[in-house]
C-alpha cells in the first residue's frame, strides 16, 4: 500500500489546514476514461487533500469504482476515497466490496444510502438482506476495518426529510455512528450551508462539513439536477447568467464567477475547505482556483 494512502481524510480535515478535494465519476467508455485521467493529471498538481470516485445508481458502477479508486491510489500521489451505497446490495455484498477496497489500499469510504435506481425522489425500498439507512452503512463500514468514513449532508434538506431539523438529526446520527466528516450536496447560497452547520453544532456535534461546489456551466442542466435533489437555483443567480443569453462564453464565465464568490464567502465564514464536483473535467475547477488566487 502506498504510504499516502494511509492518510485518513477525517484526520486531514480536522487538522486545521483548509481542505480542497475533487470528485470524479466512473466513465462509461474508453474515451471517457481517457478524459478522466487527463482531468486527474491536470488537477494532481493542486495537491488536493483527497479525491473521491462516485458509485452509480443501483450499484451499477461497482467494479469500475473499485478499479479506478485503486488505480488512483496506486499510480498517483493522491489520497483516494471510494463511495459506497446501500442500493441493490445485501449486507454480505457490502462486506465483500469493503474487503475489495481494503485489498487495493483504499482506507477512506464515503458511506451513502444512495438513490433508488429511478432517481432521488423515488420511493426508497431497502434491498432484501441489505441496509435501510446510511447510518446502518456507517456502522457496517466501521465494523469492517479501519476506514475513515465520510457521509453526505444536505444544506437545503434531503428530498425525503420531513424538515430541516429532521435532516440535521439524521446527519448527527451518522456522526454518532462513526462518520468523521461530511460533504454537502451542491448548493448556491452560503447562508444555507452555514445554517446547516449551526443546526448540527446546536446538537452538540462538531462534525467537519465540507461544502460541495458545482459551478453552473449549463443553466438548464443544473436546474434539472437541482429539481431532482432539492437544490434551489436562486433567482439572482439565474438573472446574472441569463443576462448573457446568446453568448455561451460570457454565460460560462459568469457561472465561474458566481462559484468563486460562493467559495470566497464560505472560506471567509469558516468552512473547513471546498469539495469540487468536477464532472471529470478540470478546466472549471482550475478557473475557480485562479479566481480565488489559490496557488498550485
């Protein structure tokens, strides 16, 4: 196992240094794989605290998630975190996936309930012989080895949460089950992030919560995704981007500027770092770093 892979993300995030991290997803074909590795090569010089590889709906990318995360651990200087979801897996299958992660040197796992195959707003039904809640998965990961465990957080509440308070109770339960840090869903108002942190702190839990950043490069796509996951795209953000209608380059630049302003506000307000949803491309993330004057 490469030495850097012994690094526990939970410890790194708590050490007080600002954390910068990048998220990738398993590509569907050889061209996508080449694009992914180009993005990884271009972002590696930024020395992120960690990078993570997502897990497809219904467990559809299990093998490629294990393979790509293992390859990042073996062939780069990056600390890699693999995602794992409850969807479509029995307890025994989850245990074998965790063993596979350990075998390729992965010591960091993002434990998620996951979305039903039909999407995040579909009715959740547990897999027979599987787990019902992310909290259960955190306990299983904790029992299976010395993994550092991350979980998801939702500044505007999970779509199935009864209220923001209920949503905070769920996050606190995941922390008490053994989660060491959380990464949020994308959002566009810093106030929503800080309110989530305050709800968790008021429950006596000091779980580090990393804000997830998704620059708006295509307004229609972001709006569609936001509707699915319960993230609001504020009117003022829409107005700033649509003011450049007909000029794709200017619309894109405005999306980058808005993301950089959000990052600035989050860091100034005490966020422990930033987690970038890269969509397997590096350009937007590099542009935000440049706008923030964050050096390589």
